[in-house]
C-alpha cells in the first residue's frame, strides 16, 4: 500500500512509499481493527517532523509514516472486537500507553515516562497510509453524521483537553467567570480553540500573522470572534486593545509568542501552552516584569500535550458545532490524493481546500 | 510613638520617626483593636520598598510605616469586639479588601482590583511602630504557647497559600504524589517553605546563594532538607543532581532564578512563584526549550501573592512545628530595639539573632 513517510533525523525527506498493508491478525487477542484511511489532517507537528526537529522511526525501521489526525472506515475486525464493525467510521487516538501510574489509570496524556509512543509522531507509524491496524482499545467510533468533520476529532481533543485543564485549575478560585479569551495562532488548533471558547460564551480574539482577509480570518469572524493580525498590532498591544484576557490558548508554534502571551494575561488568568517548539531559539524577555505580574496577579501557565481516550469519546458535540460553522481546516485528501498533503507539509499551506474533501 | 518609615519613591529613606499613637475609637462600629507591637519580621519586600522599587504611602501622607509581619499584644478593644481582649497575643493580616468578587467572598488575596491596600506595603501604614489599631475583622488571636514564633505567622501563610494553590491545581492529575521538592531561596520564605514541604513528607532541596555552612543552611539541614549553594552548582545542574522536582517554591526575589526553575521542573510538576521583583531586569532565555518542556510535560507555573484570613486561622500547627524546629528567621526586636531592624533592611542581613528575641 502507499504511505507518506519521512526519514527522522534528516530534514525534508517527505516521500511517498510503498509497503505491505497491515493485517488484522497482527494485533493480539483477536482485538485488531483494520481501517481504510479516508482522510488525514496535517499540522505544525508534521512540519516539525519533516524538518527533523521532532519524531523518531519505529524500532528497526528507517522511516516513519506521518499523520496523527486520521479518519477512516473499518475494513475488518478480529473475532473479539465488539465495539466496531466493518463499515463504521472511526478515528484512532495518537498516544499509546507507557508504564507510569498515569498510563495505568487511563490518562496517558499525563504520562511521566520519558519515552512517548505516538502514532505518526514518535516510534509508531501514523495514519497517512491507505490502511492501518490497531487494537480496538484505541479506536473511537464516529457517528455517520460526522463523516465530513471526523478528521477534526483529534485536534479538537487537544484543544478540549487544554481548556479542560484550565478550568480544572481555576476551580482554585472558587468563583471564575472568564469573559475575554485570546487564541494565539490561527492554524488548525487555533481555529478549533477559537470555536470551543466561543461555544463557552467568551469574547475571543484570535491572533494570527497573516493580514486579513483570508480564509482563516473569515472562518474566525464567521463564528463571532475577532481576528487580529500581529503584523498590525503586537500581542502585547493587542491585549491592551482587546484584553485583559482571562484565558489564552497558545498555538502558534513560535515560542516568542509564548512569552508575549505571559504578558498579555489578565489577573487570575490562565495561559494554556500547546505548541510544540522543537528548535533551540533563545530570546530576551522582561524577566522581572513577567514574574512580578504572575505573582501579584495569581496567574497560571499550564502546558498541555495530547489528549486521552476520554476526550475522543466526549467531543462529538463539538464536531457537530464545527460542522455547523463550516470549520474544516487543514484536512487533506486520502492517500490517492496525497499530492495536496505533500504540498501542505512542504510549503506550510494546503493548496486547494476545494480538493481536500473526502475522496475515498 | 516611634515608628520606622520610608518615603516611597525615594531610595534609601528608611528612618526612625515619631507621631501620635492611634486610638481604638478610630475604627468604626466599636470594632477597633489597639495592639502594642512586640515583634516585626522583615523580608525582601521591605528591602524593595526601601529601594523605592515598590510601595506607596497612604493618601495624604508623605511617608509609609513599613512592616507587614507583625506580632503584638492587645492593649485595648472597642465595645463591640468579642474576638480578643486586652493581654491576648495577636497577628494582623496584611491586605485589606477591595471591591472585586474575590474580595467580597473573603479571598482578597485573589483580588482582581488594580489597587492593593496592604499594611506596611501599599497605601496603608504597617506594623513597625510601637502601636497600631485595626478592625477586629483583621486580627487573629495567637495561643500563648506560640508567643515565641507568632511573628512567623504572616510569612507562613504566604507559603501555605502558595503550596495550597499547587495542590489544588494538581487535583487535575487525579493522582499526584509528589516526592521531590525544591525551594529556591533560603530567606524567611524559603526557610518556611522548606519546613512546610518537609512536614508534607517530601525530600526537599533548598537552593541559596551563600556557601554553607551558615545559620540558614544549618536550619535547613536540621529539618532534614538538603542545602545547595548555587555558587557551587547552578539551579539547572542542581536539578539534575537532586531532581527532577515535582514541586518548586520560588522565593529568591531574583527573576533569573524563576526562568531557571521553569527548566528544573519535572514532568507534571508545579512551580510556585512568590518573589516580588519590582525591577526592570531583562534576560535571555531558551524560549523553545522552556515552552516545549512545559507542553510535553504538562507542567504548571502559578504566581501567588499574600494570603487570606483563612490561612491565618488555620496555620497554628505549622507554627508549633516551626518552634520545635527552632526555626526563627528574620524577626527583629520590637521598636525600642529597632536598630537591628534598620540594620537588616539596609544591609540585607539581620545583625544578631541572639538579640532579636522578644524584648517588649
């Protein structure tokens, strides 16, 4: 079968490859699920992997199939699979459990292990192939009605987990009624964070680099948020105009924005960091001021990675909403239409939204 | 009466002054409590106020009496005071309520107001005077048996509030069993944080600048913690040796230590910031790495200021413990012995522990 892979550790090795399709009996205990891939989303992490800043091949392998935002249809199941059957639409989670207590209680997104096993990212092949197989344990059934947006489930869970962390943290305040939110970055995660925060009733300002209007700024404004280009107004100046922000979701992939966000946060505010920044950038920061404002304002910053299975099973409603908002971002065609995925990852932008719809 | 004051906004104006003692009937509704000051602790904030980096005089006044860690004895009470009576030992809280929802529900340490009213710090005279008067609402009775350590109650509440915030935040993990803690700074707050974390059963490494042995390193080791001089090992190298740290309490007053602490934090760790850094220091930081580690490790940083009344009423047990540990730090004699306080604030170190005991 065809697949899109990189050679981890060497920049710009993205290539189309071919290897035997997996079989359902490769999974133990008759629990295998063979999935035909219909769509795969791509994001900044894929670009970082292709830039060799992140990601490792599976043991014994010199390539890594990328793609961690998958959507597909069950082709076959093992004899002990009761959760799904052939024809069902499904999404598979990304991270596989390690051995820490957090992995054992079903929260592998909080693992304290040093090694992460993540499909399409680290040590496990991803979903940018015609087929994949996995244990039914990690397969989430998607209602038929969500066929058009199912590929957004994985990035939606990342956003939902981050925001859930923020709300759990803020229980410490006894009373917390956030009003103004900022989202840093207008890529897939930024768009979905904008959507989720709007659905919670917050005023949202989403900061992106590109001057408006363009597709993403239009999507943002269509759901009642404000788009602010940082070419016109810096994050800190933007916070003076649109803030102070009770919650900020950082998703730029650009670490200087993280330190600007610390300064854009209001009193009792919470800053959620979700960007993967695998480089070695160093910057100068106003250290006294950042610290003093955190202390006097009782502010919180929380990092968040991935999402556990629970979020996959509970976030359908967001997908219905996202469909209603026509928010379909960064998803690419299935493998037979892999050219657009290659183009996106290599050039940082998807080529043609109209051609990226379901095509299996 | 005598008092120690500064002229806010002008560096190094610490001076002994004299003005009329307050009267119990200055407080409305017969709720006044007149307190004779027995001891006042001093800390880094006092130094910052004397350096004109922080603090404002009360309205209509050109000086600010400093001192926010007070301990005294009730001299007189208004007719409607039932909580304390003359002869009782008492401590007064520092911050006075503003108007935000957090002030209204008794958590003025979480205020979202822009203006803080804090005795001895901002807009209200402090306790480094022979007498002060306040509303019974803000006066906490101290058991006779805690006479020797009562002056430590205020800084203990700062530590307890910060650590309580950390534990509340970590409820998000479902399971959190911290083992290794670090305390940055070995001043009053650092010593008390070391004590509180030791009492929770953690292994504690306390980082200070001064090479050991000296008084504070000996106190730290006497309670079973490890003292690490940053002259010998940087915070980041120290974390490799003694960490990774599940919780870090930052109390150096030196903002570069904050950014080093971010890098010394373990996975799922929580960094509590308590230093007031009123300067304008800028430093270079490894931005990509700090952000990436926060994201992949689900780490949290929380700022904490002050403590609400609740912590004053609930922290006696810590004081009994601190007495048992002979941990008496930074407290200075009452006003008649004010020379040592002047010396401490001006030179950053108290002159003679033996002479700083109770002397009223």
